[in-house]
C-alpha cells in the first residue's frame, strides 16, 4: 500500500510540474511576442507633420506610396512616432527639402537643378528608390556619373587631392604666407615624347620589353603627380577636375604650365611630362 501511495504521489507531482512548465511556456511566448502585435499606432487619413520644425500636411496614402521606403515603414503602424505639443507627428530631420520629397510622392514632380544634389541625399535617407533613379538622370548628377567613370581610372585621385591640400597648408604655415605654390605633374601617357613629336618617332609606339620599360621609369621632381591613364579625356580635362574639386572644398587655385620635366632618360630621350604650378591662396 505504501508503495502504491508513493507511486500515486509521484504521478501527482509530475502533473504539477507539467502544469508549471506549461504556464512558463505561455509566459515566455507572451514575452517573445512582437510588440507590434500588441499595440498598433493609428494614423488619420490626413497626416500633420513636423519635420525638424517645418510643418507639412499630406495624405497617409502619400507617405505609404512606396512600401519599401522609410516613410512607408514609419507610418505603417508598426513603429511608434512621437508627436509635438500640437499633435503633429515629429520626424527629427531637417525639413528644408522635405517638400520636394512630398511633391514626388504626390505627383512625381522633380526638383530644379540647383536642388538636385541635396534632394538626392534626402531621397537616400528616406530610401525612396524611384526618386533616386529619376534624379540620377538629371543634371548635375548625370554629368557626375560620366566624370566619375573617368576618375575611376585614377584610384589615387582623392588621395592626391588631400596631398595637395596638406602640402599647401603646411608650406603656407611654415612660411607665414598668404599663399603656397606647388609643382604638379599631370601626364596622360608614359611616352617620353610629346604628341607633336610622335610622327618623328613612330618606333616608340611599339611595345617595349620589361627591361626597356624600366629605362623610362622615373619620378619627376614635383610635389604631386597624376598619370598615366587610358581614355579620350586629356590632361586639360583632369586639370579641370582637380581645380573644380579643390574649389568645392573652398580652396582658391590658380594654375599655369611652367614647362616640362627635362630629366634625361636614355640616349637622346627626355621625360617631357608637363609640369604645372598651382598657387593656392588661403585668405
């Protein structure tokens, strides 16, 4: 009898433990349940917005126009969006160009040229793919894509720009001067002759052996050197890129060709890479 009683007690204990485990499982399931299944934020059909202190009003369907955008996700109800004291839904972002975003979502209107770059950055932030695709085909972004294809041939381009700025700054500080001058070599080809001389030396266009190539390898006595590259774009095109990019950094540049590298290479061949003087004015 004692044995039977003990056996029944063991079964009862197992039942109690089983019930406890079941309740624990329910609690864990509830704890792991996504919050958005418990509370869903509701939005009115007409949505008042406060974007960084600038007020807008638009339809909810406009914000949800493209479902894979940040705005559609924000106003899907799955995320809690704070409101300001007037009940406007607040987005912590500069609202200067948010109107251009809304205009595209409403009627596919695109911004004027002078705002294309900044609206592009906003479209990237809000992940609006269709707007990005449209802006890519507008100026100045379309031109920048063509320009980038050329500059990609010079993987050291950005690094050399930084060298120019750094050398010019240090040189001006050391000399306590308003400006600094640098020598920049910009050459398109390794040929030790100018394009005007090529007809006289057609043999130089033949492929050289490795040993012959080394005879022509050297570093011009300049601060920074760009080249060579294979493209239709020439030296003047690259100079334009350099000066424009420095100007975009707020750096004033004057440049002029001051001659060619006259280093002797072999026999009667000289380098003849063009050398430019860059004058960078700091104030």
